[in-house]
C-alpha cells in the first residue's frame, strides 16, 4: 500500500484570499489529505438554526480543486456558547460535583440527552450537505474523545443514565446488591433510584460500584459516537474515523473502534513524554527532544488493533507544542522518524497538525508546518522529505507478529480503583512488558482481551489482566504456543470480586496473598534483574521456573503456560522473554539502548531515538536516523 | 490475669451453613471472644421500622453454643441508605462545605439531632434484645470514631450546635469577644447567631475560634457515645468498649473513655507506619514488615490510661492490609510479637481482624485468619501459637512505671492551629520523647493533662503541653520527683492567648521569643545530639544545665524542675533523660537498635523488631522474636 | 532630607491607661510616626450607624500630645460582621466559585458596589473628623491590597462589572470576538451577557479572556482606592499613602500609585524569603536569618518608582513573624541593616510593625518592639540605634541611577497565563536580572513600561516585557544609550496575540520559535554561564554577540540595541551586563557574595548580608554590618 501524508487546516482562521495559495503549497509539499471543520460549529451555526455553509462549501471546493482529499470533522467537541443558554445542564461536571464552564472545549456531558439530539441534528445537516461531495473522502467524528479527562461526568444527567444502565444490567436491585457485595458496611439499596454516582464518599466507595460507573461512562462514549456514525453512514460511503489520544484509557477504544472504519490517533511524542509518562527525570531528560522510544510504537500497535488493521496518525507533532510542562523542539530528523515509524507499524496516512501556527487564542504557541507569519517551519522540510521518500518506496505492508500482548481498558479502571500498592499502574505495567519485548528486537501485535483465537502467534503475553473472560480462556485452551500471564492477571471475577480459582487456565496454583512494595524495596532475582512494586504468594502447585535470590517463586508453570507472580523489572523481563521466545523458536536480539526495529512484510526498519550515532549490525545509524532494509 | 484472644466475624457475609463450622474452628484455635454486628444495620432493619433479628439471634446462639463470648457492636457507624432519604441533612460536611455522599461508612454528622435519636432507637432495640443474653459478654459502641477524619463536620447541624455550645460556655457575646480577642481585625460579634464555623476564611481564622470548634467537635463525639452507653447500661451489665484507632487525636479519648469500662484499639502496625508516620524513607523501609517499634507500645500505654487500666486490642492486623500506600506481608513472627507486646502492656484480650478475608467489596484485599477460599492464612498459625503460650504462661500483671509522660489531645489541636513552624507537630514531639525513653529500656505510663497526683512516679515528662491547668500545677507543686517540661509547654492560657507568666511551675524564666527552624537548620548541642525544629529564648532566670555548642541554653532548671527550651533530637533526648533518670534512681540501659523491653509485675519482656537476630544481655533474640524472663 | 522612623500601634488592643506611657516611650525611642486605625471598624461602628469616635479622638490626642505624628488608616480592609448580614454577596469568591467566610480579613470583593458605598461613607466620616486634625499628618488607604490573594474575585458582582468593563472596552461583541480570536474552538459570543469569568473551564481558557480579566481585576483595585482618595482629599491636605506588599503583582501598582502621594510597603525580609521565593533550599538556609539580599532593594526601587520618588516602609519586620513556614529570629544587626538599606534607597520613613506584640488572636506570635509582657524586645534596641544614627547623619538623597530596569505588572499576568514552560516566571526573571546588575555593584532605577523618556540612563534592561507599547518604542527610538531586551520581550501584541514583527525596535530578527527547557537541561555558553529555562530561535538577521557552546545565538544586535534570546543564568548575565556597562562607560565591580552596595547622592552604602565578616576594598564589614562612606 502506498502511504500518504496530510495536514490539519482551519480555513475559518484565515482570510479566504489565503486558501488557494495554501492549497497549492500543500500539494507542492506532497500532501494528500486535509482535515477541516471539527471546531467550526460557531461559524456554521452562529445563532441557533441559522446555518451558514457557504464558507465551508468554498473551502472544500478550493481544496478539492487543488487535488486534495478532505477529511470532514463533525464539530461536536465545541458546542457554541448559545448552546449553553439553551441547555444549561449539558455541561460536564467534575468529581467535586462542580460543573465546568464554557470557554475552552469538550465541555459537554456525554449523558445529556438533548445535547445528543443537537449533535444528531448538526451531523445530519453536515452529512446531507457533504456526504456525497467527491472531495470529502473521509469523516472524523467529534475530536479526541476523553481529552482533558472528559469521559467521567458527575452530572445529574449522568446519574439518571447510570441508573437506567444499572437497571438494564441487573434487572432488580437485589441482584445488584449481591453483585456488589453491598451487605458489607450496610450499603444495600432498596431501589435503583437510591443509587448515586460514586464520588465524594467519606472513604473508598464499593469497588464494583466504581467499576460499573467506569463501564457505564465508557459505554456513553460508545453510544455517543454511534449516534454520529449512524447518521454519517446514511449519507456517505467515505470511511469514518475518530482521532484518539495517547495514553487515554477512560473509555474502551475497541468498542468505539467497532463502529468506525479506521482508527487514528494524535501523536505528540514529546508532549506525552513530559505530560503522561511515569518515567524518571533521567529518562525524560535523555528523550526530551525525541519522546519515549516505545510510547509511539505501543499506540501504533494498539490502534492498529482498535482499527482492525486500518489506522492513521491524524495529528503528528511537527515541532514544539504549547501544552506540556516543558516544550523544547524535536531533534532534527525526529518528525521524519516519527512518520516512518508510523508507516512501519502500518499507518495508512500521517497528517501533521497543523498547517499553519495560529497567532491567536489557546494554541498560539503550538508549532505548525508554517509559522504564523507564513514562513516555512522546520517541520515542513521533514514532511516534504517523507513525501519524497514515499514516492521512492516499495510496498510497506503489515505482517502479523509472532508475539501478541493483551491490552484491556477495563483492567486499567480496575487497578485505578484498587491499586493495592501506590505504584501499581496497569498502563505502566503493560508498557514495561512491551518495552522489554521491543528491546529484544521483536515486532508485536496488541490484541483485545476477548480475542477468540491466538493461533497466529507463538507467544502471548498477558500482564495484569483483571479477569479472563470465557472467550479468552477458550482461546488459551486451544492455543499451541506459549502464554505468559501475571502478575495479577485473572485475579478477579467479572464483578470485581476475588477469583478463588487458579488465575491461569491450565495451571493449578491459586493466589494465597499479595504484597505491594515501597519503591525502595527491591528484591533481587536469582538470575538477573529484580522484583519491584508487587509480589504474590501462591499455593505453589506448579513447577518453579524462576526465583528471587531469597528463593521465592517468581515464574511458575511449564514451557507453554507460565504465570509471573511479580512485577519484574526490565532486566528480569528481558531475560524471561528471551528464554521463552527462544524456546518457541522466535528469534530475538538485544538491541542497543535507544534503538528500535520494526518488521513489515517487506522490510526491517531501524529507528535511532538517540541523539548520537548508534551501531546496528555494522551500520551506523545517525541521530534520529531511520534505516530500512529488505527482509 | 489470664489473657485471651478473639476475632471479628461477620455472619451476615457468609451462608448460615458456614457459621457452626467457623465457631468450631475458632474454639479450636484458642479463641474466646467474637465481635459481631457493628456494620449490620441494613440486615437488621432493611427498611425503616421493619426489624429482622432472626439471623442475629441465630448467629449469637451458634457462637455461644460453641463456647464463644460475643462482643456485640452497635451498628451506628453505617446508617443504611434509606436513612439518608429520611434525613438528607445528616451527612457529614467537609472543610470545603461539601456534604459527603452515601456509599462507604462513617457518613453521619455527630451534631445531627434526628440521627442521634435514630441511634438511640436502634441501640435501645438491640440492648433490649441482647442485654441479658448470656453469650453477649461485652458491647462495642459504634466503630472507630473519627476514622477517615470524621470528627470535624462543617454542616448546618454542627453550626447550630456550635452556637449553643458557645452560648453555654460564654453566656454573653461580649465575653466571647474578649476571650477570643475579637477586637483584632474587627472580628467582634453582635450576637451568637452571627458566629459561623471557622472554615473557608480568606486567611487564618482566630485561633481561639478554631480551638473552641475543636473542643466542641470533640465534645460532640463524647455526647454521641454517651447516648449509647446510657441506653446500654439500662439493659446490660456487660462491659462497654469502644475501638479507637491509631494516631487519631481529633477527639479527647480520655473523655469518651470516662463513659466506658474498657478501652480498646485497632492495631495495624504496618498500615500505620505507611499511612500515619512522619518518619523518613529509610525508617519506613527498615520497618516495612514490622511497624514502628514504638508506635504500638505508645498506643498501648495511652489507651491503658484512657481505659483507667483496662484495655484490649479489638482489631489486630493479621497479615497484609488493603488501605496503606504499600501493603507488604508482616515478617514471620510479627503477629505473635504484636500480640505479646500488647499483653505485656496490659491488654486483657487481643482480637484478630478478621476471621475470614471477604472476597467482595472494599476490604477484599485485607487479610484474615482464613483466606477467602477458607484456607488457613499465615496469621492463623501465629494466633494459635499465642493461644497455646497463654495457656503455659503465669500471670501477666501491669506494674506502675517509674516514668510518666503527659499526653493531651487539646495540645495537638492547638499546635495544628498554630504550628508557628511547619515541622512542629505535637504527636510527633511526644512520640519522640516516648521513643527516647523507651530506647533507654524504660517502661512508661502515659497520663492525662489533668492528673491530680504524680506521686507514684519518679520522673514526669511534659513535652509541648499547651496549657498547664491548675490541677496539674498543684500536682507538680506537691511532687517530690523530677519534672521535665517543654518545649512550648505552658506557653498558652486556657483561652489560647500567650501565657505571660513563667511556663513551668517552680521556675522563674519566662519566654522572650521562639524560633521555628527549617529542616536543614540543625544546631549542635555541646554534649551530644542536636536541636531541631524549634528553640526558645527565655529571660534566663534559672540555672543552665545544657547548652548548644554556640552556647544557647537548652535545658534550664535544677535537679527536680527542668524546662527544655528546644526540640531535642533522639541523641540529645536520650542523654538528657539518662542523666535525669540516674539522678532520680531510675535504672536505664541503652538498648540495641530495634530492640524494646517492657516490664510487667512478674516479667521482663524483650521484643526484637529487627529482621535479624539481635543480642540482648548475652541472649540472641530471633528476628521478630519475643523473649520473657522472670523479674 | 532627614529620615525618620515610626511604628504601628493599636490603641484599641490595650487599656487606655497604657497609651500615655506607650507614647512617651515611643518618643524616647526616637520614633516620629505612629500608624493607627486601619483595623478598627468594629470599634468605630460596633453596630450599623452607631459611630463611636471618642476612643480614637483620645488616642490621637494622646499621641499628638507626646509629639508624635499620626498616620490614620481607613478601616476598609476589615468590614465588621454586621456588614455581611447587610450585604451577604459582598464576600470575595475564590477560583472554585466558593465565597470566603467572615472571620479573618480582606473578605470583601472589590467589585461589590454597595460595599464600595459603605467604604465611601466610613471614609467620609473619618476624613470629616480627622481631616483637619493637626496630629494626623498622613493617611493610609485600606491595608495591603491583594494580600492573601484578594484581587481576583469570581463573584457575581465581579462578573457583572467585568461585562460592563468589556462593553466599555470593545463597544460591540464582534470586536471582542476578533480581539480574542474566538473563532478558535467555536468560542464566539453573541452578546456581552454571555461572557463569564474565565475560571473552571475544562482546559485552558482563551488567553486574552484571561488577560482582560486580570486587567479588569487590577482596574477594580485602582478605582476602589480612588474612591477613598477622592474623599480624603476633600477634607485633608496630608499626604495619602497605601502600604503595598512584597511580591504582589495582581494589580498594577503604578496605576494605584498615581492617585497617591507616597508609596509604602511592608517589608518582611525573612517571611518573604520563606514564603515567596523560588530560590532553592541552600539559598534559603544561607539567608534564613537575613532575607534575600536583593529582594528588599528590588522592592525599594520598584516602589520608589510607583511613588514617583516618594516612598516609605510602613511595616518593617522587627523580629520573628508568625506567618511563614519557618520563623527564626533575624541575625543581630539585621533590623538596623534593613532600615539603613531602605534609607539608602530613598525611604523617607521606616515604621516598625508593631509597637507591642499582641498576646491574643491571629498574630500573637508576631514580634513587636515590645514583648506582650511589655518588656523591650531585641528589635527595639536596633530601632533606637537607627534613630540615633539618623541624628548624626548628613543628607541622604536619592541619585538617579545609570541603569534602568523595566518592570511591568501586565507581563507577570501574561506569563502566568501562558508560561509555555513550567519554569518561566516573570517576577523571577526580572529579579534575576536585577540580582546580576546589583552583584556588579550597580544602583538601579526601576521604571514602568510606559516610560516616555530614557534619556537619564546609559543602560536600559527590558527582560520579558510582554508587549512594547508605542510610548516605550518611541523612547527607545530616541535613546542614545544601550537597550538590552529579551527573552520574550515584545513577543505579543497588546491583545495577547503573537507579534509577527521583530520584537526589538531597531533590530531586524523575528522570532521563529521558542523552546522551554526542563530544569535539568542546561545549555553552556561559549564564554561563561549557561542558558536555562528558555531559548528562542530567530530569523538571525542581526549580528551575533554571544553564542552557546553548541553555537546557537544567545545575544544578538550591536553595541546599542541588543536582544537576549534566552534565559541566561547569573554567571552569563553578569558577563553580558559587565561588557555592556563597560562599553557605555558605567563603572562596575564584582562584589563578594552576600555584599551589596547602594549609592545615594552623597554616600556609598555597603550592606553585608553574610553571617560572617566580609571584605570590601580593604575594609572588614561585620556580619549584618552597614558601612557608609562619602562619595
């Protein structure tokens, strides 16, 4: 497949006179795709029911005439000010029960029914107008669901919908009381109307109450999005996309993705490193101008799964951004590296955000491909290089990996609700497993927790999965390869009670008790590396494969079914995975620090995240360098 | 006295079929006492006025039939959901004036008069039913008053009651204005109705306003508890108990204790170390699996005082808990050590919390004596060992100590209100004085601030006591032994103004000014150790006994009356106490780190909090070891 | 001019019998000025409209009879409790939209119109009574505007006034939408009534919305103060003063100062070091008993500018205070040093706060010249020394400096709203430039951002000035000396959009992009020192004067117009300023650490902030020593 590049453009921010020139320069830069419209509601409908499509018609026409393909965004992430006058209760409410105010974005509550109807109305009007427009070749629903922590809302609307959701799930309140264990602390309800949202309790709320609220909240995003896809599909045959964010887990992306044709995400490697990484100071200083070498790849692999193979970068960081605690410039070459890394992981398109830096309002310090004064910015040159390289590039096709890693949104909610140790973080645990696998030179597929078959893989890794559903249990039962599960995987029932059975199918040991460890408590392994954060004691009914220096079992099982009782550090994980992969005939290599590889069907790509030249099999890869070779 | 062990049991959590077997195994484990009922309101009264006692009757009968003694808990810490429908304003309100929600526990405001009547009603019904039951041999009121910071409530109910309390105390508003110094910043009130709770002020509220609110809030706990004891005493002759918590100072335990027969507390050594200790990282890492070696003993001695000699452990940590930032497992042997340490300090009973770990709801990760799957957990074996040892043990009787330490709840409120230096913490100050005394091998009595005689002691230590009342002043005047007071002791009047007289009875120096010190400012003593946190300058009208290296007086007075002008560190305190004790003929010995001793009338007990064997007078005490020898 | 000393006195706090003795001892101590009245509203008007002036008449008479001059404070900072009954909505509201409560001070909202009328009423009554009193020789309006963060209020009153302010500024909402760039994220308003205060938005509010709110809030302070000065000038010819605080930037002091005759500030060197300094632990430990050696001088120079040459210390720290995190005592000699440093910078009077430490209420731990027991406190002796030294002192007259530094309140608001890097702090940036200049032995004038001429200076330094207005641009154009501007100076338009033109008049380079740096990212300069926090990339159209070791331009321009593209550390700044001053014929000398000098017309003053003797040109300056020599 021929990869493409694109950009994000806001015709409403610039005089009409500039549009044609902008379009011409986009084409000249090798750009194919232009996303527009997603924040323009106040220009489409400046006052209620007074629609003005003329400027947008013209923008689409101008871009289309230049040969560009338009991705049209529905404008529902930024309802205009008059909408709040019309529906004052539509505002999202925070955990302290305070409604947010108008004045930025994403200020709506997903559960507010009248606002949902307003969204259906504007989407219908937009789809009717542009659904058959030949230049509109893709649609984006809303923008960055959950960004700025906007999935959870403690509004009256959410409370009402939550009660309906619970009624639907449990049918009668006695069933709910049993499922939640409400006999504990006299928490039993007499009817569904008594149930409130689980914020502002004196001490911990019931964990199942909390988990059901997280499930409900995620479902609200799914159904909100589906309202839009239902409308769009009536009027358009173009693929439907949403642009997810990095390290956002508040809703189940697999479920939203099921209603869309293509997944996409907004990749800000440096912003995310500063803003959303638990790595320490030394790591952040080292990768301050590159981003975490595994964070992007992890999301590429995750969203490829969410998009069932089809995915894009909808917004690619092109230079310094405005929103992280510190915002330096990328190392020269990084914009190209990030782009090629995305392609190597299967991205169909990489769109740079944004075409031209705005000189006003909230994002005036966010770089674009052009400066606010309309001069080329450094990112432009790298984007042009990428476009030129695409032209000379043979196929880049995604190959199925030999190793699969299960990622589950619900588990992240579960362990946020019940970390048991302050350092237990599901996302971090999974990312560290991914990092260890990647540092062995592996390409990885991320798969959902309800995968019904594992047969294309040789090794499946399942860290911290709260509960193994029957689909996955069956898949494991039928799987000839190796599965390594734990810590904490399978420790709960679907209702978030303790699982009293062995946590790992095919093994006999049950969990006796668990311990969470202070950061300064490090337990050395007998071989290499350490146990950190977490260790479990089991009934010890399986062979022991690895122990701590003080002889506690850490890895138990056999060659095909293994359970990890502890949070192993990078060194220990690499050792464990290396042995397991070699046993399964999966080739591994220990990569130099900062170097990562990714195999497509045709090529091996090598990416150097270091600010210094790095050796790879006799080759010198330049700082921020990308190398590819035929397989 | 023969010591006993017990456990906490929730028949309502388990099928009736399990009760008899549980009771049999309790007896087999050597258990005498079983606490039940304290969270069961929703099962006793599932809907208003529909009482169901049948299950509880049966539970009591089953336990009693097995030979167990029941401690019946009043269920008032967890009013059921329908109670909130009935009395929406009963909810506790936080300092930000936001009402907490139903969904966990302790959600009531102590000042809400209708809820008080509901408590009287349920206690009366319960006492009528079980007051004469031969198996109910003790009662527990409510559960863990103040846990989760639930003493202070900023509700409308609290405001109304506070005004009544103030009216009662001051009679007229002019007297209040004078007592509080309200002329300062034009804070004068025209009538009691104008007085609000002292939260959410622009900057500091008046300190006497704050202190009176703390006194009022404490008194509300006292009167709430007394409502229950008044009812229970009408129907039962069994002793009345409340289970206090560790490091909870928001109400005056001496006053609550005055209405009860036995004090008890819930001892979670490891949870408290993680959650409620200001000790540094190294200390916490060292004692992560043991708990602070002085924290338990301090509370044992404190609650022995609160119970006027009679006290229990109502909940003893039996394994990893669920609520601290980090929750490792105790070192093997610690459950036994904690139990024997409690007995050595005079505990009549040690009850383990809980019999069986629940597999659902908030505390599903909290260890019990049995696992949720009904297998024995590590704590069970240690509890059985303790039970067996009790059988072979001669008398364990409490001896009066030679050293007394004054602990005062009001002083903790005072210095929270007016720390003057961010590191001045009353509880920490007293604990550090206690620690220094204990590390000299001393047994200590903790006494209240209104002790009317000190004659049984040789040395009395009074750190940081806000104000010396006339009772204590008289006791000091009549005391032949040595008193060491300060820093900050006696610096205030009862109304929280500055005391302009000499702070220490029998001495002449007055305080000129005080200085609080940054943590990095350490002033070396001439002899050994350092001044940290705090130093006072006096008018210097008494002999100087100890000075800093730069010659500032730190300890002044004579052999019998001494005033410490500074916060002395452990090394300096040990040196000062050693000299003073030796002068008073009190034998001291410098104990090895991590080793503690406690003398009963008959024995010397030695406890090893170290994870390594430790020498004591030629003996090797094992890790987590307990040794006793006849005196 | 002969300098004077004064004190702050609260006759309402003490029995009338003490007043005469106090007055006599004030005179004996060499005191000329006594400030009274500023917190006494509840004693003047205990109930609405019942005025009692008798005690205040007597106090003024007693002080006047002793030969003291009274500064009369208007009592508007502490409206009494009954005022809140009368106007419940007058309370200031915090950013979480919660109204503060009565019970401390500064609890009013500047925008509340009825409270403004109450202030006019009480000021009128006070001015009518004392305006012509011969002993009342100065007036103070209110007390410490903005102390405890009281400028910004999110009340309904503020919202209404903000809409009026915006209507007045923009005339029509379309103009506002354009100025703010509200097309971004569909933030466009249909009318002014839709505009809310910019708190509690989901993510960043529009920066211009925020900046206009900051401008409005500042203007509310200005107009509130002007209401009082308008009244006072009707009845009194005495000079009008307000006492500003240290490091308070929430309102434009230049604008408030324009309505007053004399500026004054409340100087608490040690409290401010602990409470309001970003310097690190080592610095704070070193200067814990002295205060930051540049903080006081900076404010002296700033308020001299605000007072157009006339300024006082209204409250001088005389010993330990009560409000900082740690409150040690000043080094012996510091009270004298602080006093003389103020005089050397042009203070007409230094008043010590307070005469006698109060033994009650919020400030009972705040030192005075006398202890609460009426004994002399250490500060008294130093104040007396100062008074005696004044007597022997020839003239102390302010000379115009050769170096000017621009300080702008609006820039502090701007970079708080849009720091772009977490370590970018305008006040810190300016203070660091000031510190580097001072450590070169320079005396400095601080000037406002709308200075219309620079001709008295040789070097003008303009760090971080958000926007250069046309007045300053003209002054720069006409200035023969050297101007060094940046980083970030001139980067915005007046409406807080990006300035697309060259930021520095007379230079050609424009800003291409900026980078904020993590604290651990330090870029060495080619010569000496480092770039920290911030670096800009320009279009590089001017000569490069200084570069980083890796060759990035840091200082560009020529001998007369220079732009600093980065935040240079102390070492780099000293080097840059040294070269520039030497080129401009301004003598510099590198002072020993902790030593500072200040030149008046007649003398050179030398101040030793070190706790050790320090050499200065062959002389030994004692710890906390002051030296002066004729120029």
